[in-house]
């Protein structure tokens, strides 16, 4: 019933604006054009139109109208766009007139895109790519989202699915002709020739961490109290994001700052000073600080030169294997150059294998070197893997498909063609769930809630 209704919404930004775009999609989209401008314009050609109130015949605005008959439209159904002047009164009156037409209603968040999905114009991976494209903050995120939107994973999954269907057909033909001597064995062997490389390809596709580019690189700034963590955060953020005080224990919670670093998303985490304390509030801050350190991709461990590097011990509890630790000798402005070199060398000996940098968060000396190092780390972190998988849902579907194909290959030597065929069927279903062909009703509402009204 909902798809039988014609939907409309403002698809551009909130007025006032130079231009506002109102979209209409559904079986009565052409009727809206007739009521407003007296005719349906030529398909896919911008047409000048005087939009009138159907009740009073008063001209509401002069605009451009576009008509996209289905199924060759973005949503796969009849669709119209009105490009009007972006004043609040113009937009409000047109939306009011459309809402008064029989069979019309205001679109829900993401409903235009959902109709495109339901009419086969987009698969689910492309829908997710479009959502990521809308919310991309950096150029790297934009590039990855656009590739997904244009079918990077969806097209690959459809190719895999077609090959699995071919393999399954061979297996089932062998089962049907089991009384024909060596024919079944030949067909099963041909099926394995398809399944074996496909299992490896799917396994490689799901091995990366492409979804991390959507979330951003997490960098924790940690260390003892009063070593300059918050000062460094403010210097990198280029604003007063955290309170700086000479009193220990000022930072009690984890402060997050999101940055665009050479086109890559980065989240800086300023943490509480790590020390033993009897203050229950500060104890909770220290616990959260250790949690941020444990979950970070990169830890910037700040060292006070007045301590001679004595507080530069590796974080405990220990880091995960994928964590990287850099030790930053801060407050270099308080040390003579010769002493800086001496302390840095001492640190390097104690923490062999970790990067050691010298800087002054207060004056900015050495901070540009740190930024360049962070940019290089981000580029290496994100480009060392394919961007084929960008969400955990993708990874789960590929794991399911890969596990089924691995089971099929294990069963094949025992001659259980029926069981092998069933595993191939399960792998095919996993890929169909990935692209949204089947079994995704439980995730659709969640995905489309990410969209704004009008998209």
C-alpha cells in the first residue's frame, strides 16, 4: 500500500537558499505536474514552468521542472523534480499543495533510495555506499564510498553468485545422473574447479579492514599527569578543545576530536593522566584512559623531559598486537639541544622498536614533524588493504560464504555430492543476503534511517 502512494519531499538544504529542489516519486507524479504546471514536460529535459496553486490559480513561483518516467528513473518509478526559488514561503506552499493532493504524502527518511532498492535500481551494498557518500567527511572516505556506490562490492558479489550457481548446477546434474558411470565424477570435478579458486577469492576479499576508513583512525594521547597531553590535543586540533591546567587530574574523561588529516579521517583521544589515585572519579577516568589506549590504532605516549624519560615505560596493560606506540618527548623548549638528544637516545634504548619524536606542544616546535608522520601512518594504514569491504555486515556475509565453500571442499573427497551442493547453496544465499536479494528485512529499517528526508 505504501508503494502505491506518491511521495514528495524537499531534497536540497534547508531554506532560505538560492535554489530548492522538490522531488516527487510514485504512480501519480505526472498528475502533480499537470495540477501545478498544466502539462507533463518532455522526459529528461529541463522545462520552464509557472507553478500555480490548483485551488486559486495563483502563481506560486517560476521554476524548472524535470520529468523522469519509470522505470528509467532514480527510483524506478515515475518521478519529477521541481527546481524552485529557495525561499521558505515558496517551499512551504508547494509542499502544502502537494500534501493536499489525493494519494500524496511526505516521504520518510531514505524512502526515495528505498524505492530505488525495491525496484532493483540499487543493490544493498550500493545503498550503503550512498549513505557513506552523504556522510563522508574526508576525500579518502568520499573515494571509498563512491566506489561502493558504483557497485565495487555488489558487482563482484553478483559475479561470484553466478559462478556458484554454475557450480551448483554441475553438482546437481551429477546427482541426477548418478547411474551414468563416470559422468557424475566429471561434473563434480568441474564444479570443484569453480569452487576452489572462488573460496580463496572470497576469503581474501573479507580479510581487510575497509570499514575502518568509515570510522576513522583512532589515536590516543596518553601518559602521566601534566606531561602536556591536552596541550598537544589543542595544538593538533588548532582550537581549545580541552582544558589545560597545571593541576594534575584536570582531565577526567576521554575527549574526542575529529580531524581531516591529509584526506584521511582521524579521531584524537585525550585521556586522563595515568597514575595511582584514591579519588573515585579520577579512578574512573584512569580506567577509561586505559580502555582508550587498548582500543586505539596508534598510541602517542607523552613523556616529560624533567622526569628524564622515567615515565616512558610501555603502557600496562599491554597493547594489542595491532596497536602501534610512538613515544613523544614533550616540553623540548625546557631542555638544551644537547640534553634533548641525550634524553631521546635514552628513551630509544629503553623502548627499542618504537618511534621516538621530540616536540614542544606549548610552542609548536616539532609538531609539524609529528603531523607529517601521522599523515604517513594514516596513508599506510588505510591503503594497505582493499576497500572492497566497508561494513561489518559485508564481512559477516563473506565469512559465511567462505565457510560454506570451505566445508564443500572438505566434503568433496568423501563423495558426498548432495552435501557439497547444499554448502554451495548456503554460500549462494550468503552472497544474496549481502546484495539484498533475500533475507535483509531486519536490516533495511536500520540502513534507511541513516538517510535524511528527501534522499
